[in-house]
C-alpha cells in the first residue's frame, strides 16, 4: 500500500478541528524540529561545543578571549579571532557594532544615545580592569 511509504504521523478525520491540527503540528515540530537551525561551533581544549545561534545574545572579545552570553544567561569563554567567529555566524543575524562586539540583532531592545554607549563601554572596561583584565580600553 503506497500510503505507508511516507510514514504518516497521524490522520485528520473530517470534520477537521483546529485543535487537532495544532496537536499534530506540535508533535511534528517536537519530532523533527526546525532543520534550518544554525549553530555556532567552538572548541575549548580538545572538547567541541555547539550553540544554537538563536540562543546567543552577543559575543565580546577581550585580549583574544571571547565571551558569549546566551539567552539563559550562561556565559561561555573560548579563544579565537573575531574574523573566525564572523565567518561562522549568520551575517544577517549578528551585527558587528564595535570592534569587540558581535550582537544578535533579535535581542536589541533599543538604541541608546551614543554618549550612553560610550559610558557603558567605559564601565565594562573599568570592570574588566578591576577583575585583572587588560588595562587597555576600547573606547
């Protein structure tokens, strides 16, 4: 029988109800997911990691060390160059807003005035300096 060659998930019986269609679509997405999801891959030592791009808020590089903040507020760190990261991520999803920052545009809530931006960069640089980071400021 040709019907079962395509492995049907379920059948919709007339009259079709919206709740039933919604249930079937949710089940399909749970089983097969979105095959077009894009990932960012990186290594720490000999261990390979993979992050879903949609979960990444921003990348920040400081003295060759990247910090990547994720939607769940988890921060990961790895070494690399900004051009390597830019080659791997979706250029339509991330904006290179500063020489040290790649930001997922989907997480930008507002655009502050330029003086607020410089004040924030100065605050971050001062904080990193206090934590033993470089004394060089990017602002």
